[in-house]
């Protein structure tokens, strides 16, 4: 069965499942479109151009009512946001390019649960718990062997919005009467919470916590003491605000933990979905609670996975199977076509040992390989890579990315080295958890609290990246690199050579690598120093060209 599915909300995507295998997920923000973008017609056309056969099913993910009429009377095409009963799904006959297809729509809530279970390693028929926590939903569920979903409890509404709103409290540029936080603020609070050195709130902070977490989600200006509230407009560098960020993060987690401890005693596995599933500290805490036999978080925990989840729900409806085969590198290939001025580069043919040597000599390189990753995390196919040995590298990386210096840089690490360096004794290919660094030798990827959000790599998970890490280990003794996403600020991954050339030039990288071929900026001081000091210049072939 062939299923074409799209998510009409933010983090828009089009996904295609063919005979139980994810063939692609094309995300709207990728290829330098704005973060969180809704689906556009160009992405739909990309998807149609990538399928060989007419789909059997066309799916639309559920979303909020599109207009007042839908709000009053419902919709024949949109199953809506909330709802776990399969009877809420819409199944109708339809047409696609003059061919007959089935039309399917199920709720946004179900898409999260189906995506998380469908991508997990849990076999079909396994009873499990699910946690969906995101901007609006904050709920636990139990799912039996027949995939009947029971809502255990709406624990806290709008946990993601509540979390992100705290950033606006301290940020003088955020209007306190703003109804919702900015979409980027939750991730920044996650970084700031790690700076916290205090676990107990003051009396004033306790009153603020009650306002932020008790009752409905409200604007900051609804707090009657907002003018004198602790931390209001103090700025993001204020140490006491950073202390409170950690206290607040723990308070939200504890809301859900107390419910789970009291109500979820069967020791079933837990799958986590929703944007809060991108919070690696919280994911690690769930894994450490001992309440669940295992914990799984998909790399598309946010709404970028909703199209996949709705497609899996359709597959469940039509075939009875909620499981698919998939690979995290299921985006679009990198587009090498396009004119760039190649005269500003030395171009080196594919040699991973040479690239590792560049990195070992502190050059910072953009790296593209294969298809882009699904989900928001760079997992080694659309990355900026650097050596992890200097804190000045972290500073330079944040300057390149034009973001705040409190933001951490993640490591990508050989699986075989992960236990010794980070205490990680299992595969972690999608970067869902934090681990404590066991060495002081890697300051560029060690956060202020001594943790690191690692991605482990094996020959099976990413052969090219594995080979690069192995070559870097031969150079330095460490099979670990800095890995951060390759994107313009506020946009999704770069996916074409014209944007890559512009980013390298405008943001001060030392060069970039496309499918193993390295383009080194002749104007880069670090590259010039490398050339002067290198004794290995005969190992590569320099190709001079005016345009490629």
C-alpha cells in the first residue's frame, strides 16, 4: 500500500510510505526556508515528482479549524487537533490525477502517538504508554495490544507554551502582553536551565510559579504583580534568572513525573512525542525514573513528524499494521547544480583523511552528505563540523550561527568511544539524551553543567560520517567532533550549493565539503596557516576552475 500524507500546520511536511517503508519526508523549512513553515505548493510538487506510482491513500493531518464555519460545524476533510478515538477519522473515496484513491484524515493528537510508536523498535502488539507534550497538549496515554488508546490524564495544558513564555519574562524585547511565546524561545530556555545553581525558589518565585503553572495558560501581563515580578526584563545573562530557569524546568517536569509515578505502575515502555520531546534533559530524566521498561523518542518528535504519524495511522486503518521501516536520512538529496565563483576556493578531491586533518588543525567546515535528516536536529548530513578541543571553537561556532553564546554545541561520537568519553553504553543515533562528559579534553562540546547531547555513529547508521570520525581519531586520538546544524539563522537546513557558498562566505567558515569533495576558502587565515605548516600537500589534487 502506498500512502502520501501531509501536515497542514506549522512544521509542514509531506511524507510517502510505500509498502510499509518510509520513502521520504519533505519538510517545509528545509532548503533554507523559514523555520516552522507551513506546507507550500513547491514542496507538494517535489513530493509528487518523487513518487513513481499513484498512491492508494492521500492523508491530511488533523489541525485546528480553518475558519469559523469549521469551528461551528466541523469539517469533511480535517479531523481536528484533539481526539484519540479512531471513529474521529475521516475516510472517503477520492481522486488523484484521474486515479481513484482513498482519502484519510485523523487528529493531530493521534499523529503524535502513531509516529512515536511506528518509528520505535517496539513490535506490533506491544502494550505501551505514550506522553504527548507540546505547545497545546500535555497528556499521558495507555495503548493496549490492539492499539486501543486510553487517555490517562491531561496533566498540564500548553506545557510547551508555558515553558517558552519564561524566556519572554526576562527578555526586555518581548511584550509582556504577548499571547504566546516565540517559537524559538523554548529551546533557548533549555540551554539556560543548565546554568542553574539553585534548586529552591524564593517566596516571590514561588508565587510566580503558581501563576505560570496553576490554572489556564495566561499572558505574562495577567500576573497582577508583573511590574515587580522577579526577573522581569533583567536580561538573559542575569545569573538569578538562569537559576530560576532551572527551577522552572524542573517544576514542569515534576508536574508530569508525579502523575506518572502515581498512575503508571505497569512498567510498560514509554514513547514520547510533541515538541517537548526535543528537550534532552527531560528525556534523560524519564529514562532515569525507573518507571518504564524503556523510553523512545523519535527524531521527529515535534510536528515535523505529524505527516508520518498520519500516514502510519492510515496504514493501521487499512492494513492493521502500525509499524514501518525507516531511516532518519529520508529527506531530499543535496542539490549540487548552480553557479558559484569557485576561484575563491582550493578544491580538494575526496580524501577523508585530509578533511580530518583540516579539522584537527582547527578549520571549521560545513559538511553535506546524502539526503538531509528528517526532524530539526543535524545528524551528520547537513552539519557544521569542528574539532572539540578549544572553548574558543564553541564561541566561534555560535558567532558563525549568529546566536547567543549560552547555546551549547553538540558532539558526534564514534559509538565505540561513547562509554569512555560520556558514559553512554548504548546507541544514541538521534541525539535525544544528555550524558555527562568524563573528560576535560572536550570543552567545545561540554555544556556549562558538564553534560553533552551526544549522537553516536556506527558504520550502519552513517558510514561516511563514521569513516570521517575514524580518520579524525587517527589524527587526534579522539573519535568525536563538534556537530551543529548547517542553516541560516531562523531557517532550515541548507540543501543547495548556491546557499552553501553564500553561507560559507558571509558567515566566515573555512570551507565546505560536498559528498567528500572539499572547497577551502583561499582567504581563510586558518587555511593559509595550514598550508604553510602542512607537510602533506602532495596528498591531494588541487583543481583550479573559475566556475562550477
